[in-house]
């Protein structure tokens, strides 16, 4: 009999549900919450409310698209941490209720572990051990993966995440939230060497992006004093230069991690791995240094339930189930 698992992701501002059957993702429905755009960032209370509205139709659609009846489900998985607590509670309560009603086991998934395992949804998959640079709106980590469920963070940001660096830079440029994809878009036609932003000297494999944000702020203030139309006239070059620096900070640490560990299986994950500059730089470095590189398909890079589903599949195989007393947590290590 095939094993069907329903997975739910509700850690931030995407309500998503996916069905995985014997390790193969059959559906991945994502409802984006546009309500936050006017506030320039995710408003936690509004996110919880939108999850509550979206969760039933999103789950119904995921089951329908997969052609799986609710009664045939073998387990239900949910994102336990990290994330906005009110948002996580919606997914976890829904999953618990369904687990009770259907008398099927519950699987609790760590969102950051799931971002890494997004690389296992489709072929080719990385071989173990591999390194994964996980870059999202809330996290920037280099993770050493020994097996699907055995991972160690060997480097992380000391302040802002890479996604925040993109979004905050975009805000300074007057672009709407989330600005990361817009910086990426304008950077396409810009000169990445026109403006030089400083690269922080952080020891080891850790990152820092707060200095860059300050440097961009002063740079813009100085130029706009002389020419109020500076940003508008130079938007593409500024975006390309900002992106170039964020990407170089990320890639340089990844090169260091690869040299220190001797690992040449290199993956990226998380929302920022959708960035074209990062994807190109990874491929170029990879070709130069003899890496095998892995980048998930776009829909598996940003928050989605398919990555929760693939993680749940490995947990199902390992018999790693959660009790009804499992509590979501805003922050938790893995
Ligand atoms: O993983 P994700 O969807 O959500 C979190 O768990 O945070 O990542 C969202 C982040 C946002 O900061 C967004 O601006 C950034 O990923 N992002 C991008 C791109 N697409 C999404 N940043 C740069 N370039 C992109 N193309
Ligand atoms: Zn995420």
C-alpha cells in the first residue's frame, strides 16, 4: 500500500499544503498573503488571521490535486519551528485536529531542516556529506548534512539574514516589500561594479549584514543630498552593486566552508536561493572549484509545504513521530 502524507507549512506569510506519496511530491499549493504589502513587512496578527482563512481551502486543493482522499492519509506533518508563533499555531492545531480525527500519526518538522531537504524533492540529489547555504528572510546558515535527518549549523549570521539585507536595502531605495525579488530584477540590467560597498571581515564561517545596510544608508543620503533624483537615475546600477556585495559575502564563506571541510557537494536553499546573481555565482564558483552544485526548483526555494512533506517522509521512514503535546516554538535549534 502506498504511504500518503499531508504536510502543512504556516510559519510566516505563506499558507501551504502538499501531499507526498512514497517520497514523491504530488501537489504543493501555496497561498501568498498579499495583505502585508501595504505595511512594508509581515504583520504577525494579520498573518495568523490569513492562515486561518486559507488553511481549509489550501488543504482541500492539495488533496484534490494529488488525487488522494483524506481517509487514505497515513500521517500528517506540520512546521513546528521556527516562525511567527501565532502563524505556527494555526498549522499545528489544524494538523493535530486532523491527526485525532483520522487516527493517524503526527510528524513535527523543523522549517530550516526542510529548506535544506528541498534539494531532495527532485533529482539530482546531493550525496552525503554535503554543505547547504540556507538563505531566507529570517536565516542565513551554512549547514553540514551527514544524512537526511542529521544536520549541523557550522556558520550563521550574527545579525540580519541575507533576505533581510535584500529587503532592507530595497526599502532604502523606496521599493515595496518584499524587495529581494525587485533588486534581483533591476540588477539584471545594471553594472555590479559601478558602486563598491564594503565587505565585512567576520572571523570563521559566520556572516554579518548590518554594516552593509548602514553603508548603503549613508551612501544614499550623501548622493541624494547632491542630486535628489540619484536613486531613480541609477536604480539598476545600485541594485546590481548591492546584489553583487550580498552574493560575494555569501559565496566567499561557502568557499571557505568547502575548503575547511573538504566537501565539494554544495547546495543552496531558502527564499534567497531564487536570486539569479546567487545562482550564477554558485555555478561559476562550482565550475572553478570542481563542486557539484544543487539548487531546488524555484517553487521549492521560497516557503512551501513540499519541503515539509519531503522532510516528513524521511521522518516517517525513521519512525520519528510527534505526540499531541508537541508545541510550536518561535525559535528552536535542530
Ligand atoms: O524562505 P523564504 O520564502 O521565507 C523565510 O523563511 O524567510 O524567504 C523570503 C526571503 C525574502 O527576504 C525575500 O526578499 C527573499 O527571500 N527573496 C529574494 C528573491 N526571492 C525571494 N531575495 C533576492 N532575490 C530574489 N530573487
Ligand atoms: Zn523559510
